[in-house]
């Protein structure tokens, strides 16, 4: 049982729940063991320490988000439709998996956690880079301006979604007040779309 995948996954699931409700410093390995119904040695069998558990948890969340993004990208839709689906998925996650969203955002903004995940910077950047080919493709077909920087625009898109999620999580707005995904995407694309693409969209409205 100690080396079972199911036990490890249960520990990570429990970690998400606890870290979503308390700070990293406040949650102990004893708390996690008690919540799992396991002994502390059982927890340490799977994870060397709390930092190791947290990094494994971060990697797991990144893999979930990556899988979700890859599924959307594989639909091979145009840039705007792809970004709308991504925005919808991220906003819906706030309702469906609030603990996961809260824990994921803590990786980015809680000082005593950021130092733990320097090794995950490549993973964070990889998530932002997944949609770069969509921006490059949109430049090639004349939908967005050739002067557009795909990486910076991708980072801006993800940062915009993150800002809305933070505002909703911290009570600055209700989840029902989140803007429509189309509104968020169009606000970003309006500044980089070509004139021909704008005219085409107006005709198709």
C-alpha cells in the first residue's frame, strides 16, 4: 500500500484541499497525514518533506492544465476560437475546481512558496508557450499584425485570465461577474488584429 499510486494521488489531492484553505507555512505533514487517515511515516515514504510534496503537487497541477490546453489546441481552430475556449475553461475551473485554482495561484504570488518552485519556472513558461504556434499561424494568414510578439502576447493573455481569477477568488468580484470569454479575447486581439481581419469579422457578425 505504501508504494501504491493510489496512496500518492490521495496525498496530493488532500494537499490541494489543505493548501487551498491555509498558507503553506500553516500546513504540516502531520495535518496532511491526519486528513489522509495515514501515519506520518506513510507520507514521508512518498515525499521526502513538505517542500517535495508541494513541488510534486505543483507539477501535477501544471500537467492537468497542460493536458486541458493541449486538448483545446488539438481542435485546430483559428486563434480567436482557440483563445475563447481556453478562457472559458479557465473561468469554469473556478466553479468546478476552486481548490485547485487557489493552490495554483499561490505558486505565483505567495512569497514563501515562490522560492520553492524555482525549479518549476520552465514548466510555467512551457504553459505560456503552448499557444505561441497559434499566434504565429495567425500572423502567417494575416489575422494579426506581423509586428506582434507571440510570446509576449501569450503571456499577456494568460496574465489577463489570472488577474480575473484572482479578483474572483479574493472577493473583488463574484464569479458570476467574470466577463464573457469573448470579451476578454477580443480586448486583446483588437490591438493586434489586421484591418482586413477586422473587416472580415464585421461582415461575418
